[in-house]
């Protein structure tokens, strides 16, 4: 649903594009065709709460979730793929409003590829900026750890004299 892959491996004139959630797809608890999961099973697989899953559906982050004849939600492997991708977006720090916008664009179809790409590129730039900030922070921590290690060894050396 979200990451572009080509079936031919390269974008040749006969290559077909498939829009999927993540590449490569992960193995699911049940094979395709037998992929109906209850909300409690999805909670166990994803670590999300039932409240969060319902909220995602209510705000439009999840597309329509099938229901059993008793009204119980029935998630599919495709839904699990989507939730995995949403989890990755959450890790980037993407605002929920942007995630919902992205989900809306996915539901609108192929005509929104450019808009989706721009949204993901913007998020990627934000991630790279954050990574650079974290690298700088890590360097400061490493210097401090080294300083305290050196100071501790020097102090131990003074005690043993």
C-alpha cells in the first residue's frame, strides 16, 4: 500500500508497479486466504492497544476493517502490513495528521503517487535532520564518558601510590 516495488526489479518499459506497505513483506501468523485476526490477536502481534486500533480506524488512519456476522472486527494480513508501516511512520515523528493524510492519499489511488512521495520525502528530510542531531548528541556523550573514564583512572592511580 505504501512502498513502491517493481515486479521486474528495474523500471523497464514492461515493469509493473505494486504499491505495498513494506518490502519485503514479513511472514504472517496465518497464510494468505486464512488471514482473519481478531482485535485481541492484532494487539498481541503489534503491541498496540485495542483502544489505539479503534482510534486509528475512527480517525481514518486505517481503512475500513471487515466485520464478522456478529460485528467483531476482522483484520487481514494487509491490515497488519499497514499497521507495521504506520509504526514506522510513528518512529519518524510524523504528525498523526500527516499519517492520516497519507492514508487518505493511498485510498484515493495511483493518481496520488506524487503527493505521497512528497510527503514521504519531507518526512525523510526530518528524519535525517533528527539523525544528525542525535549523532551530535552521541558525540557529546562519548566525550563526557571518556572524560569521566580518564578522570576515574587518574584518581584510582593517585590512590594506589
